[in-house]
C-alpha cells in the first residue's frame, strides 16, 4: 500500500481563465485516512473534487493518485487510474431504469473478466456491506433517500477501490438517516481499509467521522485550515474557521497548547 493515496500539488483551478476558484493549493491524503473537505458556499469544495477525480483539468499544478498523475496521463492511463477510486455523487447518480444489481454490475462488466455469476455474487456482497442485502431487484424509485445514498456507496465499492470519494453524502437526509450513514462510512473504512475523502458542510458528520478536516475559503481561494476538526474548532487562530465550526456561536478562547 502506498503511504500517500492522493497528492494535490500547487493546484490552480476554475472553469474559465478569468475565474479562478482555487489558487496554488497543496496537500496530501495519507492512505487509510478519512479527510473531510469543507467551507462556505463558493469556496471550491466541489471544484476541488471534480479536479481530483479527473472530470476537469486544472489551469496548473498536478494531482497524483497513488503516485500516478491523473492530470498528465493519456486516456488509457487515465482510465486505469480511475479504477483505483470509487465515487458516490450527491444525488446518487444511479440509472433510474436499472435495478440496483444492474447499476452496481455496470463497472464490473466494463472493467473485469468476471462471469455473470461471479458478478452477481460481487453485487450481493457490496449490497450487504451497505445494509441493502435483498434489495438487488429494486429500482432507485422504490428506495428512500438514505437507501439511494447507500446504493451509491455500493456502486462506488464495486471494483474494491483503494480510495473513495463521497460528495455531500448526508445532504437532504433527516438526522437519524444522516447518523446512520456516518456509522456506515466508519464501518466501510474498517472493513475495506479504504482512504475516504468527503466533501460536506454537515458539522455533525465532520466531527463523527473525520480524522482530518481541510477548510477552503472563497476569499483567499485557498486552504485556511487543516487539522483535526475538534482541535480546529477550539484552537484555530482563524476566527472564520472557529466561527464556522461552532455554528456561529460565541467563539471559545484560543488555547496556546500545541496540537
């Protein structure tokens, strides 16, 4: 296993040359870590995720997935790199006309030599991992919001990826469903040893699951905090960071102790 799962190097990114969202940011994600990426509206959370998973090319800088550049890779190499990670999108992004089994089977049919029976067994295994055992014949329209999120997790896990990216996994869920999903994320990490990167603004989830929080700022177009969420909430020397992590409540005094 590589010590570093994801490495972002001097990344400058946006969608137009005169509209830079992120400027010259760098950070590494160690293997096995759960990292949350957070910040206010327009700070570049989703932009960063889209660039890391190869949906957009940065203006400058590089992104390494297990020491392989997804930015400079040719098409064949890029497709190979993308098999290292799985992605669960905010809305699930399941094909509505396909059953859960058919949705999860798609990457297995595309990228593995498994037989139909082996694929069926693998699909059942992933559904069981996200507590959807027995739902393989259901359509997405038959499921609740929380179940759709878990089904998206199962598809992200289909190829046994070393890295998982979750985009706003708790968005739109009630508190109980959100808490259940947090427990599932921790369970997935325990059972798969995957590195997990989560884009979210849900503070309860951040403090429950994250080993580390990386906070972006729309004003600076960069990283304004990087560390353990509990430490940053109390000890960050950036008032915006502490205000954000304390939901706008009166700020605690800053302690001078080292992390």
